[in-house]
């Protein structure tokens, strides 16, 4: 099963591959990422002084705000067509600025699956003792102190804007020595480590007391690194922590159901436009399906973007052809393949989220609606 998850092919299951196995290390985010996501220079986000935003006197907010509600049905008699855009890693500061701005333009809420090391200084990395790895191991690196504090501030601001923070675990370990081997006890330790990184990382990075960007006990969902892991094992821990959903499994465009006691919010199998071949609604899988996860010449970018955008539009049309099941789109804070995937998603969000029947929501907003009205039949 592990081998199948790590090979992207034309079928839904094998397309699940290591989506997200190439998270950018925090250090890579610290330099001047000149373009957001491509073409246009991005100014450094203007955020309040972290000393004020992260005052120890202020209680950390919930990671899962639900600030809006939606009707059971629209005037056309159909349920709202929910589009959930989510991101793995959530480290790059320039892309944080970009996606918050895009969300504000179209009144969208998004979900950001945070990797713990993005808040934790490298000088303290050996505090982390991952299963089957040396203390301090991390396949995505560790945070530079200034960036850890600024990320914490950005997380606090994003939550105030209604966005949700989930967890992407910590060390991002994939493959034969990765999370696929982990037991219930090892997953418990991983969650405890995530809590510690969130609660203490900004203070350690700043060298003075700061509040956590959010209360990690309020995190409601996870996407596992590379979509791997033994589902029953980590979902048992999720249930014990009061978490509500898992966004790690491949699936189809259909109304979601619960598995192992939590909502299963899948990355969906869709046709890569014009090919008759299947891929998942995740940027890494699209990249692999297009160019085997190799960077194409810049001259190819317009054609590749057009294909990705057509893929998203086809998926939306498939939902409308049914009874409006949600569309789940996964992305990373990246500029892979000349920013083909970030640019395509930007265009899709801008053109879609203001359509009359569409509601662009976070995962927890969708759960609030499902809890209130139930899963539509048909």
C-alpha cells in the first residue's frame, strides 16, 4: 500500500503519492521571495509589532474560527457549492500575504495546515525526538528566529480574518522510514511535539515571553505528510484530542462521510484536462502528472497553467452536475514549475468564489454546515 501511495499514475489510488513531500524548508522562506506567486514583486507584509500581537496577557485564539453561516439550500433549491482551498506547510511569508489578500478580495476563508518546525528555532531542534529518527531531525528544516516570530504574528492575524489553522505534523517524514510505520503512541508524541512548538516556539525565537499564535488544543484537522500514515492509528489520537476531520486520503467528488469517527475530507480524483487521465486535486500531483515533477521551460508555463485551470473548472462543473458536493483543492506554499500551480489556483479562486452558488470556506465552516443540516442525499 505504501508503494502505491508513492507512485503517481493515472488511477486515483496511486495518484495519492507523496503529495507534499517537497515542503520548502523555513530557511528558504526567509530570503526575498521576489514574486508572489509569480511575476509581481511582493512587499514584505505589514503586520503589527509581535510584542503587541502576541502579548502574553492575551489568551491565544482558537485555531478553528467559524464566523459565518450558510443556508441549507440556495434559491435554486440546491445546497451551496462549497469550495475548500487548503495549504500544506504554511511557511513562506510572502505567500501568506498573497493568499490572505486573495481571500479578502473574494470573501473566502481558507485552511492552512501548519508544520510545527516553522515556528521553532533551529537552536532548539533537538527538543524534537521523532520516531525512528535522531533528535532534531526534520525533512523541512527549522525556523530562523525572526521568521518564527513573524509567522506567529501572521497566524494570529489570519485567524482574526476567519481562516483556519490545521496541523501538517512536524518533521515531514515520508517513505519507508516515515510516518507509515508510526503507532498510536508515536502519533500521540508527534501531536504533543506540535503543541510544544506552537506554544513555546515564538518565545524561544524572540528570547522573551510571547503568547502562542493560537491554542493548539483547538486544532480540528490534519493533513498528513505525503498523505501517508496508518489511518486507524492517527485517527484514534485525533478523536482523543477532539479533532473532527482528516484531509489526507484520496477520494472522489462526492459529499463527505465519516471514517474511523472523523470526517474524511479527501483530495479528489479528477481528470487532468484534455488527457483522459486521473490525478488528484493537489498541486504536487498535478505537477507530477504534467511534467513528472520536473521544472518545465518557462515558455511552457502558459499552456500548463491553462491545463490546470481547465482541470479545476471541469471539477467544478462535475460538482454542479451532481448535487453540489464540495470541491477540495490542496496546494503548498510554493512556486513549483514556474509558479504554474499557485497562479492557476489564484485565478480559479478569483473567478469562482464570487459566483452566486459558490461559497469558499474553511474545513471547519463546512463541518459547521454539515453538523447543522446533515449530508444531502443523492
